[in-house]
């Protein structure tokens, strides 16, 4: 029968490596040998007087060994004397064991004369041997502790210097502190990430794929005289997929891929960061063409010269100088492409951002609706979902979510479904997962008085009533008075995603946020601290309209927003007189929208009361409940069409029973700020 083929993944046995454990084994074997040899004899130290007595009176010594260099002598005992002297020892219970006594003699010459006397007396007739004592055994017992200490020290120093760590340049300690800590990936690595695993980010992937294509087929570009960019910087908010793109490059490119973090360059020792940069590029040049990826490069690439005299880290600046030199200095780095990622491109040094180093800045933004749908499809591959799951609905319910947030939603939904012993993950599980991630855990055990519960219901019903009757009010999805996280209640909306926001949209948003406080004043006769988050958002939004967007009647077309971040935080770019006008305009906008919210609530007071009573009874209400009370909205949107409320003739479906309320929680609370861009 033919031998089975060997598995190529089976690790090959390397050469024999001597380690400290082998030295331990040798020492133990040596000691065991000495113990076995010594175990064949029993000995006893006696005085010279007793030694003479054993010979002259007892005639009990049969052989004498004299050590001329140590003034010592050993005498082998007869069986009769040995039985007396070693009664109860190994000698009495084992045959073949020799018994002896040891003593100190005056000198070898005098002891030799004494032996002659004993022979003349007939007291001793045995053999006499004159020997030199064994120095090796004594030296071994004297120096063995030092030998062991030296062996341990050698072993520790080898570990600290990285020898025995398995190679890799920088896997050691003190002697390899200047070595690069970059991890090397190649085409043989398992668990590859490819561009198929990166959903959305079509523009970013196009530029990244071009870099990979250049490394695979450089002649396609060089024949036309083109040069591939030396570096590409991935910029964007956290969780948008910058590192994932780099992993995809490592999986797609058939070239070595070095990966390390910017903080790996920073060390407490002077000169270590620059040394690691040199070592990294040395390894990269040896394996060129290759790609070097530096994650969180802002840890080492911050602008030089800032905060001079306030604890500036000179070591970090030296590391940055070395990085600048290696990327585009006097030497050449042909075939070495640098990828880097950061969340804070604004603080990077300008020399690092210039052409020739990072030629391209690839902005990885938060995903829009089509991208979120693609991201959901990627993460849902390994999840057993229900057949009626609407991925587009999930994408619309998660505006402002990053790719990492969506991955968390899918995982949390699977955990919730498993907790309820379901065979598949349904829409209700995803809705509960979004609730859990945004709002926090439900706290049904939090004790609320009847007065507090009614105040919360009136407040949340005010939000729902006002937003339902505003043209640009966000479509309502759910209102709840169940405590979740730090909130005692929340109104959840599905906002429209706009690239440019008209002024009326901002005003309607402010009016909707003030609906809760207005309802408290109108229908309870007092206000509470429950509107703190609403007022904070209202104030910031009104201030932005006046100071940033130039939407004030008294201050039109003026913006004091500093996109460079160079203005001092201790001074304002406007005078005190202008600051007074700003305060007046902000107060005017808020007061007008507050009165507008009160007018809407007064007009629809009956519907508001019915909505608040339903909230107190059921704790959670949905779009269908609000539509059942107020009728279809006058204004339609893409979200209304998705929910089926676009024709003005809704069938007013029956609200779900109370038992299904918790399982149908959804979407986005009013407290989560919108992700509108500053235009």
C-alpha cells in the first residue's frame, strides 16, 4: 500500500535546540549517579582515639585507605564491628553494603609508623593504600550552585535578546528593543480578508485596488510613464472600515504585507523609535515589492513644534523625522508602498501629508443607505435569518451607524434570538438589538411613581404630536416610557438622510424637540428636569444656525466656524456687541419654536391626551397607533412610503397586543444626535 501524502501544513521538525531544561536533566542525572554510588557504602566520622581502639582492641578494621594530601584515613570495618556501629541502618538490612569509618590523622608519615606498630602487635593484617583525594567531586559540590546560576543567567539573557523567541526581529526584549515590531503577512496566511468582505466604500476600494493592481502588474502603468503613489492615508471616523480595508489589501496582494501600530514606535528609551523605523524599512526593502501599513499613525505623526515648552516629546519628533526621511529622503524606496490610517488627519504634520509621502488621502466616511444595506448583507451571511427579513428596512433604521455598529447589531440580534430559543433571527430581534445598542438595557425594575409615569407619558406624547404635524418632522416609529439606560422615556424616529439641510428643517427639528417641555407646561401646569437633553440639543442647534450657518435675520450670511482649528479657545472671533446679538437671536429662535409647539399641542390637545393615556396603559406605542389617533400625515416621505402610509387611505391596522410590544421595539431615539454634515 502506498504511503499517504504528507500534509504540507504539518510543521517540519527543526534542528535540535539546547535549552535550560537539558542542563537541568544532565545535573539531575549526575546527582542521581552520585547518590547510587554513595548508596553502596555507609560511613561514619570518628575520632582518632576511637579509630585506634577499633584496631588495637576490637581488631575490627580490615583495610585502610590513607589520603596523603588531606590527612584523612578511611578504615573498612569487619562484619562484627559494623553490625555494632551501624545497628538499624541500611547495613543491617541490605547485603553487599560496605561499612567504613573516617578519621583525621596527624600526618601520613606518623600514621604509617603507627600502622607498622599495629602489624607488629598483630592487631592489623589488612591492606593499606595511599591515595590522593578526588578534587573533582569537592569542586563540583563547591561550584555547582554557581554553575546553575550562570546557566540560568545565560538562559534569561538569551530570552531577553530574542534568541529562542522564534525569530521575527523584534520578538525579544532589551537587546532587540530597537527592532521593528511589525507583523508580516503573506499569501500563505490563513483567514484572509478580501475585498469581497468589504461592503460599500466603492470609491475607497477603487483607489486601494489600484495599488494592489500595480503591485501585481506594474508594467501596465510604467509602460505609460506613470508612477504609483508612494503612500495612501485612510481618513475617517472610527468604525468605518479603515483597518478592514488594509486587511483586505493584505489578503488580495500577492506581496509581503507589514502591519504595525503607530504606538509601537514610541518607547521610553531615547532613539528606539527611530531605530524601529529604520529596521522596518530595512525589512521592507529586503522583501520589496511590499506594503507597509501603519495603523493610528497620529500616535507618531503629530505636527512638530506644537505646545513648545509644555512637555513636548522630543523622542516622538525624532521618530517622525526618521519616518519622513525613510518615506521620501535621499535614499530610494522603490517597491515599498505605505498605507496608514487615522481618525485625526487634522493634527498630522504637514511634511507627512505632502506629495511624495502620502500622495493620496482616501476619506472613509460613514456609510449611506446603499452602503449600509451592503454591509448588512455581508454580516448576515453567517446568520440564520427569517425569510421575511427586510434588509432595506434594517438599513433605513440605522442612519449614522458605522460598519462596526452594524456588525454589532447583527451579533446582538443573533444573541437575542438564541436567548429566546428561536430557530432563526427575525425582524423583532434586530429591532431589539438596535434598542439595546442605542438606548441601553431595559430597566423595568426601576420604580416610578404614578406622577412621574404620567409626566413622562405627557412629555413623550408631546414629542410625537408635534413631530407628526410638522412638514419636516422625522417620521415616528415608536414612543416608549420604559426606562432604558439613562433615559426614562424616548421617542424613536427614522430621519430622512439629507446632504443639504434647509433652514425650515432645522426649525421643525427644534420645534419637535421642544414639544415635550411645551406639553408639560400646557397639560401639567409645571415643567420638570426631563427635558434637559432636549434643551441642550435645541440650544446647540439654534446657536449653529446663527453662528455657523448664517441663518439669522440680523446676522445673515456670516459664519464664525473655524475649520482649521487654529483659533484660540479663549477668544471669540467677534466682539462683545456681536455676542449680544447672537444671544438675542438664539433666544428668539427658541422662543418662536416653543410657541409654535404650544400652538400645535393646543390644536390637537384631544389627540395628545389619548396618546398619553395609551402610553400609560401600554408603555409602548407605534406609528400605527399615532396614525389611528391623528390620521395619516399631510406630508409624505420615502420613509412613509416604506411603511405603507403614502396614499392617505391607510387601513389603520390594529396595534400589536401588549405581549408583542417588547419584541417589536425598534429604531432610533430622539436623544441620538443626527449625523448631518456641516455645509
